[in-house]
C-alpha cells in the first residue's frame, strides 16, 4: 500500500504536466479540476479507515472546494498588482481562513451543502478575465518534480495522520490546492499575470467535476460498496468534466 501511495498521485501529476506543456495554462487549469489528487487520497482514506470515515472525508473534500476557489480567485486578483511572493502569502492566508470556516460549516445545517456548488457558480463571474494566449512558452525544469514531490508528500501526510486530523480536516486537505498553487505560481513566474488569469479561468470551470465526485462519493459510500461507490462517482465526475469542456470551448472561442 505504501508503494501505491508514493506512486499513483505523482504519476498522475506527471501525466498532467505533460498535457499542460502541450496545451498551455488554461487547459492545464481546467484539467486540474479532475480529481487526480483527491480521488486517490479518498481511496486510501476509505481503505485505511472504512466507508463511514471515507464518506465524511468526501463531504469535507466537497466543502474544501470553497477554500480552493478562494485561493485561486485571490491569487488571480492579487497577481494584477503584486509579485508572486505576496500573491502566495495572501492566497494561502485566505485559504486557511476559509478552510476553518468550511470545517465549521460541515456540522451546521444540511442546507449549507449547497454552498460549494454556489461558490463554483459565483467563481464563473468573479475571476479576472484574460484573453487566451497562443505564445510559445518555455517551461521551468523544476515544475514537474515539485508537483510530484508535493503530491506524494500530501498523500503520506493525510493518510498517516487521518485519525488525528479527523474526517473534516482530512477531507479539507484532500482538496488542498496542490495543482492550483503550483500552476498559479509557476505561470506567474514565467509568463506574468495574463497566464495566471488563463489558468484560473480553466481551473474555476474544471472544479465542478471535483465537486460532483466528492458529493456523489459522500452519498454513495453510505448505501453501496466501496468500489461501486468510487466507480459511480468517477462516472458522474467524468460526465461533469465533459460538460465543463463544452463550456470551456465556448468561453475560449468568445
């Protein structure tokens, strides 16, 4: 199991990096909405701690979209006037504050389960607009290794300390913006604020599939077997991601 934890997420991130180099930050941002990090993490948590823990962690991951979107929106707006260091510091501070709020909201009214979906809708109107760029881009050498190391480290930390963290925080850290932060910072460093806006435009749209996956898993783990729940959640997630691709192409053409 340890070998799987150390390889599945980093290899998924490596594949993602190759695709990003071919298609640019906007497509990279959209693609990072697919649960290539959160999905395997929730599998490991469910196998280690059981379906009940996995279901609640999936709910935590679903609420984790609120701080994730807050991070990307904050970074995109800050990048219009600040360098990457200040953007990162402010954005991670906002993520931490929103993460605490999201954890507390999970025990409140079930009506609040609509909040992550509402945040996704709101994000479509709030991120700073930037025109897609077709310029040739040179990629920094440390980008892929940094993502792979971050993915492996996050997997080990969450699975090793999941009991101590509890279901809510385990879920929140499952959707920690590993991909979003690396894409935003590396795009900012190499190409400037316009590339950040491209990435956030794609990311804010692609996160719908993460939300669908996590919420479906939260519901299904309570009524069906582990692998059936993950299979059906992945199917729902893939369908949602395909629909956001149609929206993505429309916005890219407009």
